[in-house]
C-alpha cells in the first residue's frame, strides 16, 4: 500500500525494495509449507544475514549496517507482509539480544557475539518468560548461584522464539538469595550458548499461528555459565530486559502492520474479482466501508509507529509511545484480518485462501512482548508519571 504519509529517503526506499524482493523470492515460495508442517528452515537465517537484515541496528564497527530505526521497520514490514514467522525472527534478533549486548555488553562480549550476530552467523534469542511468569515476568524463578568463576543456573524458560536454533541466548535469572528476595532488582542477564554444560531444549509448542517460527522451552539443569558471560551489572538484568522491550515492541508493531497490510491488499483484490448479484462486491457499500476502515486503521497504526521510531532515533524515551504503537498495531492486525475473512466469506475460512493464515498469525501479536492489557497499564502509568 502507499507510503505517501511517510516520506522515505532514497536509502529507505532501496531497503524497502530489497526486503520486498527478498521476501517474494526466498520466503513466499516456502511459506505455506513452513506453516503447514510447522517447520523452521535455518537456511533463511544465513540468507538474511548475507543481506544485512540481521544486523540493521548494529553499528558498522561491529559488522552491522548501522541504520536508523525507521529504516529497519520499513524492511521488517515488508518481510511481515509475506510471512510473519520470518518477521518475528528478524524482530527478536534485531531488537532484543543484539541491542542488549550493544548497550550493556563489554567490549569482549561485543567482539565475541555481536559481530557474528550482525552477519547472521549466530541467531539470537531472548529468554525472560517462564511457565509461571508471563506478564508478571519479575516473578521468574530460574536461580543463578555463584560458584567461583561461574554461575550455576537452574530453571525452565518458556515461549522462547527460535529457542531450539539460537546460537546466543540472553536469559534472565535470579542472582538474589532465596532467603532475601529483592524483586526485580534481584535478576541478572546472562549470555548463554547451547554448548554450555546443563543446557537442553525442552517442549516445542504446537501453535495456532506463526508456525514457521519455532517456540520452545529451554531447560537449565545446573547450567554452568562463566562470570564473563554476565551482561552488565549483577541485579540489573530485569531493568535491561524492560528497556529493551521498548525497542522490541516497535518491531512487533511493524510485524502487525505487515500482517494487516497483506490482509487489506488481498481483500482489495478479492473484492474487485468476486461477483455477487451480478457485480463485483467492491461496488456494495457494506464492503466499501469495511475496506475504508481497514485502510484507515493500517495507515493510522503506521503513522503512530513511525512517530515513535523517529522519537527513538532522536534519543527520546519511548516507553509510552512504544506501548501505544504495539497496542494499536496488534489490535489493528487482529481486527483487519477478521474483516478480511468476512469479505472473503466462506473462502476466507479455508486454508486455500491467504487470509486464514494471516488471521492465525495476527492473534499472537496481541499477546507476546506484553499483552494488550499490559500495554494499557504501561500507557496509563506513563500518563501519571508525566503529570
């Protein structure tokens, strides 16, 4: 759809076209099979890395492209419009593990992990949630105990995107004593690699949508992690995670907009082709109103997202507007895909037509990286903090 409301620079337009061409050539031919078989194709990581899509926000000094947030989101929307499963891989990798290492890591950690992550040689993951710690992430139970020059981690992480395939995992664990809990200030972040003793991959979730992106539990059974792999200060890990989620929510918003845009585009085409009562259904006012509302919500969500992204690039705090963007875009994705199925009618409910998959992919955007309810809490708290 038109980007007329958001003037793109020549670099952004080139990146948009590059992402679109890549998605159509390398993702679109396989997307249905990945969804149907619930399979993750690791080869896509190397292909994305070769084009710079996994190092977009990493400075050139660490082998990244050093691009601004807006340019990254332009590319991410194009990927999401073809397959949201690949988009979530791209979003998580770019906005959470790489950005946490860039912002809080030591120079040694940046050289060791950030460079290959920028090149797509290492895939990153983010492990905060646990089976009993979702929205209340600060209640996580995974325990890290100092043992000389190592920490020993015991616990289970849940809902880890790319968890079974990641080469670098940013995991949060408690470093406070079970007898002296310090809440959010008792949590630290660790850089974990799957070759560490005590690491194993647990249950793979059988999901409704995003089936081409694997989501796993990770099991830490007395996992030995060198002290050198602690990220930043002990006890600050939860703070690092929350600050990074501000960035992650922009990525999920772009993913949501890509899903909604694809549903809108399919609906516009279908309404021009499908005939009932002797004429295309696009000529019926009821359908016209649906399409108009769908287009308006997509455009409004994109405008809010890029306002937030521009603020981030100017160095302004974006906690409130990041949550607003994620909230609006995710609910737009769910609403637009629902309307798309209604326009397609019975055909929208079958797997032969594309809007069924888009509907399934859209739902999780209202849940992960903070549910819609959590986003509303964050927005309201920021309103009072500002006042």
